[in-house]
C-alpha cells in the first residue's frame, strides 16, 4: 500500500516510519525462509537416497535371480554353428556336425511363350503333402502365367508364385513354399492341361535341417534348434562336411561361465552400497546452526549435516551397515560371509581388498551364488547377502516404507512452514494498512490544527495593527 503522500500535513517521514515497523513485523520470515530452504534440500536429498536405494535393489536383484548367474561365454570353432543363451544352462562342450540345412520346396512348370494365354479354363490344385489339404485356384482361358501367379498369391497364403523368364521369349511359373522343412512339401495338379505338370528342380525339395550333437541326431524345420539343449539356441549356417573331400569338420562349441560378467555384478553391488552409504554418512555429519543453515560449506544445497541427529536417517544407515556383518548360514559350501570372497567394510567403504579370494570363488560358481542368493529360513534369517539386502531395500522403497514416510513428513513440514510465512506476510500487510490509516488520520488532524494556528496568528496580527 502506498504511503508516500502521508506526512505532508504533519511534516513527519511517515513512509519511513511505516516501512521500518512493517520490516520489524517481517523479521521472523528470514529464519523461516532458511528453514524452508533446508527442508527443500532435505526433500531433494531423500529423493537421491530413494534413487540410490533403487540402484542397490537392482544390483541385489541381479545376484538373487538365476538369470544373474547365467551369463555364459560361447565359443565355436566353426562359423557353421553358433549358439546363444536363451535360459538357464550349464557349462559344457559340444561337437556339432551339420549334415543339411532346412529348405523350402520349389516347383516349376514347363516353359511356354511369354504372355501366352491358357486357351482353356481349369483348376490348379496345390496340396500340402503332410496335411493333405488342397488350395484350389481357378483360371480362365484368357489368363496368362502372370495373372495366374497373382491369383495364387492372393489365395494361397503359404505359397509364393512368380513368373520366371529366360530372355529367349519363354517363361515358367515358379511355386515356392514360404515355410522350410519337410512338412512344407507340396504337390501340384492341373485339372486341365493348360498349365501343365510341375517338377522339382535338383536340390530344391523341402527338407529339415539335420545335425548331430555329440553323436545324437536332431532335426528341425528351420535352421534354428530352440529346444534341443537346455537354455541354448543353436543356429546352423552351413554344412560342416567338406564338399570336395566329403570329410566332416564338426564345430566344437564350448559353453563356459562368464566370470567377467559375474565379477561385474558383484562390483556393481559394492558400488551401489557405497554410493548409498556415502550419502547417508554425509547427511548425518557436518555442521549446521539451529535454523538448519549450512556452516561447514558455502553451498546451501550441500547435504552435509542435513539429518544430523535425525533418528530415522541414522537408523536407516545403521540397519544397512548391519547387513554386511550378517552370515549367509543357509549358503552351501564354505562361503558364508563377504570376507570369504575378499570383500571387506573398512573406513566407511565396502571394497574388494583381496581380489585373489574373489577369483578363487569365481571358480566355484555354485557356492558363490549361494553366498548371495541362498533362501532365508522361515524366520527370515540365514539368507544370502543379496537376498537379505534386497528384502531391506524393498521395504525401504515400499509405498508405506521408510523413504516415502520420511518424504511425506518433510512435505508436511514444508507446507506448515509456508503457512507460517503466509501468516507473517498477511500480518505485515494488515499492520501496514492499519498504520497508514492511523497516520493518515493524524496527518489530517495535524493539517487542521496547523490551519487553525495560521488563522489565529493572522487574526492576532490584524488586531495588533488596528490598535
């Protein structure tokens, strides 16, 4: 509210007086604004804690699921055979011979003049050899091989028809099954004689892919063998028999545990734990004054000491650290603690201090997996390190878990703080309006008194002159 005109009558600097009194009324705002900034930083920091807890949960999940321990390295001595991991599998070596690749059937009719009309109506019957179900395609006397091919492609979804020309004025109708394998074989009959009989060119008959794995024969309608070996997909690219010498050169395929991937998953677990633990350590230490203002750093967004003395945050970190000292008593083998594989918690950091222990443990994948992924007992104890820690992080991240509860509490404090600021601002506005009214009334009275005083002085002066 403008108060610059007030004071003209009284001669007082009323604007300055009101401004100072309003400022005095707003003095508590400074402390509330500092607290509000601190609360906002606390909310942002808990968002970081939540994100880091999620990262740790993901790292734990890799060490608790079978898929996290199923990373394999596959090497083939012959490009004719390749394998990929499709599920849970074990380390092994396979000798694979490829005797034939999967193939579709191709049939062609006798050559005839380009665009020659049929000359008579008829029906072409294409019958799958296995199912015996025919697809009948009618043609008219005015059809050509080109128009007949279009009719076949429209009606016989499992076939591909095209016209092949030899450049010497002749053409043939080529029929090809879209699927491969012995079950894709078909026969063609013509009810008339306009199209003629069909034949199968050399090496164009439908056939399955055939391989032997360690001497055992397997067949597939495609060049992929998905369900022959557990957790492995086999793809064949060419036969392994040398066509010139007729000597078979089988592919030796070795499937071995990928120690590098396993080691990375363990390192990711260590890194994720340290990132969360470091932030919790930073937030519970450091210096702040009673209002929450940072005193150990000039950066107000520095989370140092944000939760110094905060029981929820201190308890969270304490619970997190206690999981490291636990023993996976349900684990099979001799690996029960992180120290058994060279991982130690020292000076506030989890680290691989003895890599030779971890390398040795990698040679015993089942025992190593059990250390992290062993199931807990009915009372919740004895589980693998990652199992116990995943349970902890899942509870943290739950809808009604510690992290959301703490964030909700901080949001309520933020709202309460803003309400307090609004009250002070509203009070200051009310005070300014009140003082302005009061000083306006005083100014009006002083103006009247001043006018009366001037009038009296003029009258007295006039009286003195007349006497």
